[in-house]
């Protein structure tokens, strides 16, 4: 019998696990895939939104602003890449100017610090490559960019260190009162927290008919090479519309530029393909903001799914005495994640769960990023472990020592992309074309998994086949 079972290992479920393991509780997390952060969390805009967009008084507004505040603190403690770049919402004409003023007023009501409306001269001083057609902009200095999968992994790893029981590759197939049924067994819990992303309605149906309609939404992106870095300094948005926050151009924490997304409704929640039509839309919209943007530097296209619903607000409520559903967690869900986790604890306490803080809680984490070390620090670490002197991923300067270190973490990788999410090997210009075979060898060395059984990412994504290896 667990005190709390969490269903879903994205950033929301992982943040909830992190927060709950601060208490004397027996907590388990069930994830149907073989790793943390393999769904929406790994394919989004990677923005920590400031909080000016949600409707004042809404749950989303409160949790966005609080989540932004917490992200600054948590990323320092858990060593997660985060940059407070600020953001601008650009107006192109009088109608957009009015929208910018409305967003400013919303942000003030929501308690977003430091908001300013920039005139076109101030905007171009901040963003010299912005279109000459831009007339004004809302500037939010507390917005930033993050590595979303590393954020989720940091939450989950810290939770495991503090007692979380993690069940990967274990899909939930039913919920019967206080019992979670999976493909591998049945588990009792006083409370069940569902953070299932685009599968939120499907899981909620195990308990009762959902009171919302899921409208899964696909967004497609360009990821540009590091040679494009500097084309924008902040996260550059256009004015939002009925489909969301629109196409953005943003630096990433790893030194690239991300461009996108579009917004296409999809009946297939697993469809993360990209299309010529969708990417053409993104391309043309991006040129409106920055006409000099060079999309020929693109190194990867990808798409992600978002859990949009017919409800504008986050849907966080008990649907039975022991079943707490976190549904419709669309943007700004990433920014709101740690605040949602706090809210989960508050709701569970109000429902009767005894919440006693632990006397000791490990709340720190350190990741060695070789290329960020000083020459002296590099020499010292190579003397201790020569593997740090052997570069495996040339594009990102990731060493064998860093890859080896991922297998000593509380949640070691089981795939090539699992290594990539932990240390960035394969994230560069060649997208793993050079380093993937060596990473595969290192996985084999640490796990003993036959090379032909090693995965690219999810179950079934085998890399090798045929003859002796």
C-alpha cells in the first residue's frame, strides 16, 4: 500500500514526485515508457513563461507566476540549464498594439514583475534583427529558456534519491477504487495522482467520464545550428491567437535557435510526424518576426503533442475521493510544473493525507559538463579519470567520462536518446551521425545488453540488425 501513486513521468509527474518525497510518505511513479520525459516534455518550446498570458484569477495564472519564481531557485539547486533571457511579444500594427497593452494589464494583475511596453526604437535596440514592421512589444524580463527533459530528470532523480519507487515500462491499464492495475501487477494507494499528458482523458475514464474534451494539438519546429545563435537575444513571440502563443524564435540553453510551433489538431495522440505544410507555415510566420532568419542552418525538425482541452484553464481536481487528476496541462505547463507540484501537496493535505516533512531531504544535484570547465578544472578531472579526456560527441564536446557518469545516476539511461537527454551527446550538428555508434558501445559496456537489442529511444526502436556484431 502506497500513500501516493503518480501516473505519468513527464515534467508534471516528476515535479509532483520531487515535492511529495519531501514528506514521510511512500510514493511510487508509474511511466509506460522506458524513461522519464519521453512525451510532451521532450518536444516543446522549452520556455519558462513569465505569466502575463493567462486570464487573471485563473489557476493557470497563479501557478505560472509561482512556477517561474520556483524555477530560478530549483535550477540552481538541481543543476539544470536555465537562462533568464526575457521575452518580447511583438505587435505589427494597431490591433496588435492593443493586444500588447491587454497582455501588459493581465501581467500586472497576475503579479508578473518588471513588465514594460517597448516602443519600436526600444524593441530594435533589444532585438536588432526584428522586422521593421514591428510597432511595439511587451517585454517580460523574468521569462527564460530551459532544458525541459533535464528539468524533469532532475526532479525524478532527486525524488528517487529521497525514496521514490520508480516503475518504468509499466503501463496502467485500469484503476479500481484505490488500486492501480498495470500490465505487471496491482498496487494499492491511499491517493492516486494522474499526470498523463495527452493521455489524461483516457486514464480518467478508468474512474469516471471526463468533464472535459481533449483536443490534442501538434506543434512542429525547426532546430537551427549554433551558427544561427545571436539572431535573437530574447524569446521572440508574436501576438497570441485562438490557437495559442503563435510561432516563436528563441535561443536555447544549448546555444541553438528554436523556431515554431504551428498548431494542428490531431485525432492521433501518438502522431509526432512533421509535414511540409506545417513547416511551411512555421517558416512563413517566423519570417514575419525576423526576415533575416536563415532556416538553411536547420539541423532537425521535430513535433510535439499538447494536451489542449475545451477548458482554457488547467483542470486540477479530485474526480473521486482518492483520485486527483491533473488534466489539460498545456502551455505554460512546463513553467508551472513546480507550482503544480506544490498545489498537489496542498490538495492532498486538505483531503486528509498526513503530510509530515522529513527531517532530512537531499535537495541538490551536480552534473559535470566538461566543456564548461576551466582549463585547470579540465586537467584535474582528466587526471582523476582519463575518460574525460576522450571526446565522443564532437559537435557538443561531450566526453566519454560524461557519458559514463549517466550510468551512475539514480535513473540510468537504457537507450541512445536516453544518454542524449542526460548529457547532450548527439544533440549537435550531425545529430548523432558521428557519435551514436560509440554511444551504443558504451551502453553495451555498462549494461551488458546485446548491441542488436540496444534501443534508439522507445521500445522497438532497435538500431542494429543482422550478422555478428
